[in-house]
C-alpha cells in the first residue's frame, strides 16, 4: 500500500503504528500468568497489574494507601464506549453461563502535547484530529482457555456509521468508503467501536486506547522485550521518513523509545506497508507475553507501581473499566490463558479496486474470522476446552486433558435435561429480523407450536410477546434450564451458539428468527470454520522463532 492520502499519514514516523500493541501486549502479558502457581513469600511470579501495587500500598500505609487508591481512580481517563446507533449490547453468556469478552485496543497518533509531538514528529499534523492507526480486537473466550487478537490494517476502507457525540454533535454516516483510522476523529474512540460493530457484528464490551508517550513510559517500566530481524535494518528513507529504528541482524532486546520505533516501523519491514508493521506488532506482543511468563521482572512492588502509574496515565478506557478494581478483575481473567493459546491474526484483506493503495476486507475469509469471534471459536483450531451441556443422558464431562494436553479446570456439571414432554417452551415470533426490512410472519409462533409438539415438546405455547432475530435462538435464565434449552436446540438442529443465557426470562424461550419464516425447521447455517484462514497470518504465542523480514534497501 502506498502512503498517499491525508488520512493515512503515510510515513511510519507519523503513523502511530504501535501504541495499542503495547497496551494489548500488557494485557496479553497479564494473561500469560504462571500457569496457576501460588504466590511465593515476598514476590509474585506474574504481573497483577494495578491491584497488586494497591494491595502493597494499602497494607504498608493504611489510610494513606486508601487515599492513593482514590487518587489513581481519579486519574483514569474515560470516554464513551459506543457513539453509534447500533449498540448490539454486550457479549452473551453461553449455555454454561460463561461470558466471552471483546476488547478493542486502539493506538492514537495524537500530537496534542510536547511529549507526543517530540515522539511523533510531522509538525504539519500538530494539534490536528487524531487517527486510530492501530486497531486490534482482543477476544477472550468464554471458558478463558484461549485468547484471539484480530488486527485491522489502518489502510482498510469501510463504510463509516453515524456517530453522535454526548454534546449532540452528529457525524453523518459516510456515503462512500472511508479509511478506518478516520473513525477516531468522528467523536472519539466510541466511533471506532461503532465502526467495528457495524462491520463485524461483534459486540464490543470495552475499549482501551494509548498514545505515543504512553508506549514509551510503559515499555520503560516493563523492561526489555526480545525481537528479531533477519538482516541489519534501519528504518529511514532518503527524504527522512521512517521510524528511525536501527537494529543488527538477529535478536535484540528493546524498550522505551526503541520499542515505540519497532511498533511504528513501516519502511524497512517486509514490503514497506502497514501490513508488515502489523506482523511486527504481533511478534512484539507475543514476545512480551513470553517474557512475563519466564521471569519475575515485575515482582518488585516499586517497579510494579511504576507500571501501574504509567498504564493509568497512558490509557483512555470506557466507563466499564474506569476503576482500579475493574482493571484488576480484567487482568485476573486475562492471565488465565497460557501463551500457547494466544493467537495473533490480521483481518484477511484484498487490495481495493476503488481506492488505489488501500485494502478492503477479503470477501468470505474476513467474515469467517469475524464469525469465529462471534461464535467463540478459537482461531488456533484446537477447539473449545469444555463441551456444551449434555442435551440428554449423562451430564457434560468435567476436568480431564485439554486440547493442549494440560489439565482442564473443573467445570460444574450441567444438569441433565428433562424429557421433551416435560419441558415448558414459550415461542415468540421474531421473524422480522433485526433490520426490520421484512414484516414479521403473521401467526408464526402459533404455527411453530405443533411442529415442536411433533418433536415431543408438547408443553410448547405461543406467546403474544415478539422479538427481532436474524437467526432462531433459544434463551433461558436459570442454570437449571441450561440442559433443557440445549435439548430444544439439538432437536431443531441449531448449533450450540444458538443457546443463550439471558436474565429476566421464565423457563425456556424460543425466538423464531428470520431464518425460519416458513417450513418445519430453521434454515441451517453453513458450517462454521474451525481455524483461522492462512490469509489471516495466525501467529501462536509460543512461537519464539519468528523473525521479521527486512525490506530491500533498508539494510546497513
């Protein structure tokens, strides 16, 4: 991809290529943990982010510690989660009542203060609107067994949704394709979240955004991260563009401003485009996660406190993460994932035929990746660690070896399903779909009741309440109804992802979606992919042999 066009800020010294990578890496590093080992006296083997620091401070200083806690809480910068009209809601619990988490990691190239201007360069962009030059969706599986990251290249062209700022200012939906990194200038990170949800239909629960100076500060607090290049590299063009990164061939340990250079390097890696830079960011994130797993660099409370303060000063988060205890709870969940189950990918893309030098989501394969995230399917192809609740017969198995060979955490046994004739099912007409493009099929819930009776569900009854669903879904609220809901889904040929735990319902409720407007059964969806396509360039967290290819003309 060439760098023409104002939104791209083509040179990597103005592109801001890595801030979110550092933030996401920090989160991924928390996720890598120490494999469940208990705390040792006087030190911890794993990063516990802010909360460990606060515990140390509160125990050491009493009331002063509490005041410091309040100070840190007050220092967390917050912005609106979603400025779009389509809110989607948060991630839905699975049949076990476990909920996945989707977090959008953003890197802002803002040059709105002296530090960011010194690090970012490009004087002509000082105090201009920021661009979201790094966008990575982090998906933590519902059972906390695996972590998937999907990067969207900043040169991706998409349709931009309408975004409305809290003050009422409206940014109209685009009439044509717009470069994805412009979303941040349309009201803030909430518009980037809205753009992702519009494109992928993935519900986003949180966002975290970081700028240039935050990357440097956090990289200094963390220590060094090993990276590798196949040849000597110097990211500098004849006309002075480039990140300035200069490394010898082989493995080097980088930190501080050099880490920022690595994360921002475009000229000098692979083909000199944003796509190669994304690959370098993934390598950095995985390497950081491995470093935390191998040693106790941050067991020192003073150093941990340094990172805690750096993280808080560097980040902007949504209201759901704007308290220390919320960030700690997130870190506890992330650290459950071993590095071998972390998968970094890039959204499959094709060069745009409408915008020279830009890319668009690759038909079919990009949607495959998005669907896997929506349906909580691991991108590494290893499958879920826990089976769905048994529809009948014995309860779902617990414990035992996982796909990776390590013992699985205990999973509460799912209750055994009752006989179909004893399961009360409420049927709601939701055949109009979420877009409302078609009216609901009249009396459809009444038509479905005898179809269920023919399958043994003789206590099914139509409901006067309606809904709006693109696909047929079975919902329940109480854990004692999980197996019954799964039994109904199985009888209708629905996938496990069609069973959702939802508060406020009574018993098992069948929402007849747009895929079942006629006929005896819902239209079966095509089989879901079981592994990320090769075009997504999946990179496993345990892969420590990856080494960046160097672009011809940038060696020394």
